[in-house]
C-alpha cells in the first residue's frame, strides 16, 4: 500500500515515526506531510522521514481560516500525485477533508478531545483511534485501544539503547525575584540524588489555548530557584523566557529530549505530552493546566505517576511544593519504575496496534468495534 501521514505538531513525528518504519519493513510506501511548526522539520530530518512541507502555520484567526483553504489545496495536490491507499493524522482536518474529497479512507488518532478540531475532521474520517482513558464518546467511528500516544515511541519494544546525553552545567544565574525561604518542613537537600530537573513551558498560542495563561513568570522563577537546590535545572520553552531565565534554556537537539528526560528526577511544567512521556519512562511529573488531559488524570489516579494542578496562583505554589517533596523523597525513582511497570502491564505496544489496524483495514475496524478497548499483538 501507499500510506500518507499528516504531521501537525512535533510530537506527531514521534507518534508516527516507528509506525512508518514498521510499515516500510512490511513493504509499504510511506510519505509524510507537515507544516513548519517549531522543530517538526528538524525531527523529520533527524529520523530520516520522507516528507513534504506546506510552509509555516498561521497564528491569527483570519490566518487560520486562510490556512484551512491553503493547506487543503496543498494536501489535494500531494494526494493526487502520491495516490495513497489510506491516510492518517492526529486530529488532521487537512488530511481528513482532502481524503474524503478523493474517496481515500482516512484514520484519525485522538487523545485531547478539542471539539474545535474534532468538528472539522470527524465528518470526513472513517475511524478515530483513542486511548482507553479517553473521556469523550465521539460516536460510532471511535475505537478504543489500551494505551496512549506516548507508548507509540516510549514503549520498551520501541526504545533503543542510546548513550547517555551529557549536559554541561549552567553558569550561576542571578534571579530577578528573590528566592523564597525554604519551608521549615522541607527535608535536607541531597543534590547527588537528584542531578537533573526538566521544566517545560508552552507558548499558549494554539486555537485551543484561548483562556489559558499558564505559569506566571514569578512562579517560573520560584520553581527554578527551589529546584536548583537539588541539582541542574534545564528549561524547554516554546516561547521566549524572561532574560534572567534564558541561561537555563535547554539547547540540546530535540531528538535527544527523551534521553535527557529519562535521566531526570522530575519533569515539571505546562506540557501534557511531556508529563505523560515522563510517566511512561518512570520519571515523576507535575502538570499544570486548567482543563487537564484524560491520560494524565489516569496516570495520576490509577498509577500515581503524574500530579495534576490547575493554573491558579494557589495551585502554582502547591505544585512547586510538590516538586520539592518529590525531589526530597528517598528511593523515589525506584518506586516510579515499579509504578511504570504496573502501567505497562495494562497497556499495549501502540505502534504494533496502529500497524495492525492500518494493514488490516477495514476488517480491523470491525474487530475492534466488537472487542472495544481490547488488543493483543495477535488479535483474532
């Protein structure tokens, strides 16, 4: 078969890169389409993906409306040239709509449930694959499977042995905000036990980010000041940081991020994806967002791997104290590996599931509808 996969975000490169490898090993031809969002092209090149770029995405509402037409026309042109048998995408209205016009079956993967996007692709897709933790019912096209997107690339079956990434220590940074006094109940600091803390801040400029403000600069400075007492702090940020925090910015290539995360003692910030990635790797994670995500809630409530907070000022302070508590706890990384294993026992190799679903379409859809939420490596 010829298979086209649309990438709307850098995280989608990770979700689908192993799938492309499996499909190509089985004799299929895979092509990617994408927009130049953040490091999407850099990741696609790093993993050797064959892709066509449609250019930079638009940020304003009028720009996004124009982009819907412009990117659909570009998608139609690629589909007419490539002639795929099936297309895939993560909430991709472009691939879904253009495929529908040409009579090509499209499969969507979804884990957020942003209805603004769902309404634009659901009428045009044949199936919507969602994790078993997904909180919405998207109708008769929805198929549940035991896993989450991060398991498509961080499942033990997909991880390769990589040499440890060495990060140089940052020079001392003078924070413009005075570091808060350490609570008297905080246990003694053991820097050698907690060498690396990874912070993640997002830009809040996506269509579904309206009404969100994220972590304040004051709280960011406080988090850096507190967590720096335990070891090295590095910040991954989509947007520009305050001048006094820029020296903490992580400058490693994006394809090394998961190797860095695997060696961290805490992942803290505004990214649900990175919080879930940390959980899958067995690293404590703290996630702040007013709406939250179904999969990070499951990772907290069922497995105790992630701690979810809102963006309120009170919760921002509570989240920092939770970070201090986690960094101070003896033996916590061993405990998180046990919790991770419990989660892995309940989930499947998501890349294997995606590959089986695509290669056995449309029979795979019928099988999963008859056995909702269930999948083994040899489904029958």
